[in-house]
């Protein structure tokens, strides 16, 4: 058997089987339980877990681990110890007993009836665990004080569903940890050679006393005389039937109220005229001269049309500059013209100081 690391805090997890327990009433015994009634042979025990791949089998493990995510299976061979034809009326009590060597964390245990066949060496066959009866379950609290002791559960109701014998529906018990229980414990399996405490199913049969002998039948007494029949009294007269009362007239239906006239549909208002198309805006470009150390420079617009403004020496504003220059509009023929001229083609720029970085900018229609 390869190790199966089911818990981080344990180093030999392959020595344990995960289990979820359920049953009616749990009683903790101080030592080994003395058998009473008939003890039924444990035929198979194993478990399946969501904490390992489905192809990992646990039928040969020496212990069962009671922890969330695991389901343990126990199955007993009833025909080895109980007579054929046994019915539920013959059963006084059935008790499942488990030895729990370790209980790390206490919590609730749940026991259910298994409803599908399984085998110890192949469970879960095809990676699927056997189905459980979800209608019947019993949960009990398990304390850490139970460690190293036997715990017993009354399973009479489940056991009686397997009768009469031989039983085709005996697929055993399932032990689970459900509904957020934090139970973390171990149970001895039948493969455990250390403590050798496999699960036990004990059955107490109902014992009735012997039937006593049947007493003698007493003699019959003499038959008394038959009494005379009494006379039949006269039949009384039949009473007359009462008259049926007249049927009242049916009331007239009320008149339907008049339907009011439908109001006239209002006239559709006239469509307003389409507004005139606004003038196309002027698209502008900025034109500049090459850097020059001249005191004056003319800047002509490539379209031959300058728009309102003047020369400036920075591109951050079209109307202001450093103040180290003056300007005047250019008319046709390159002559300087008045500021209110209508045939402006550019600007004549005058700098007050000669520097290698003198550059003139103008705003032109594109």
C-alpha cells in the first residue's frame, strides 16, 4: 500500500482510513465490550476520499480516518452467524461497535445505509462511490475523551431493513462527516494487527417463554327452553306529502348603459421650415520665417490671404509676442499698407534688436 498523505500534520497517513460515522445512540465503554447475543462477522471495510485520486484504494489499510471529505464503508456477512428466515419480529436489538484509538478534534458523526453493492479491494469502482440512503441518517457528538475506547451505536432500524435472511439488500453501513463537522479521528479496521479491534455487529434475538399445555375442555351445560316470539305491532299510516310551493318569477335583466362617443383626433401641426445653412468656417494655418538676424522680414501667406492679426514671435498666441518687434500688413506687390487694408497678403515685421533667433509668425487662411 503506497502512502496517501491525507493530512499535513501526519507523516504516516497511509496507515489510516477516512470515515464518517452515524447512528442512533452512542455509548462509550471503559474497556473492551463483552459480546452478548450473536456477533456477526465483519466481511469488508474500506473508504473513499476526495483528498486523493479515485484510483487509490484503501481496502488493505489498518485504520479508518474520520474526517470531512471521506466516506467509510462497513459490511457484515449475516448468513455466517444468523439463521435463515430470520425476520424483524425476531430482533430485539442490533448494535454497531467501533474502536477509536485517536480523536484529534471532536465533532458530529453520521451513519447511513448503503444502497449499492461494493467490494473491499475495488471501491470506488470506476472512480464512483456506492450510493447512500439519504432519507435515513443519525448524527451524534464524539468527544476527544472517547479516544482509546469502544463506541457503540444502536442500528436496529437499519438492520431490520435487511430481513428476512438471506438478504439481497445488505450492502452495509456508510460513515460520514457532514454539515461542517470538524471531527478528526481514527477507527480500527479488520486489517489492523496492532490493536486488533475490528468493528463488531452484535444482534440480540427476541426470546419468548415455552407455551404451556392446553387445559381440558369442560362439559357443555343443558340447553334452556326457547322463549316465545313476541307479536308484531300494527303498521302506522303513511303521512301525506306536503305541497310544493310555487316558483317565483325571474327578475328582468338591467339595461346596458350607453357607450360614450369617441373624441375627435386632433390635427397634425405643420412642419417648421428648415433653417438656413451657416457659413463655412475659415480653416487657418500658421506660417513662419526661418530664424534670421535681420531687423525686418516680410511673411506672405501661401494662399495670398492673411487674416486679422499681426506678426508675433511665439506660437502660444496669434496676437501677442515678446514686444521686441512691430508689424504692418502687406498689400499686393509687397508694399506695406494700412492696418484696415482689405487686400492684405501677409505682414511686414520689424524687430528692435538683431539676434540669430529672430522668427516671425503670421496667421493665414488655409
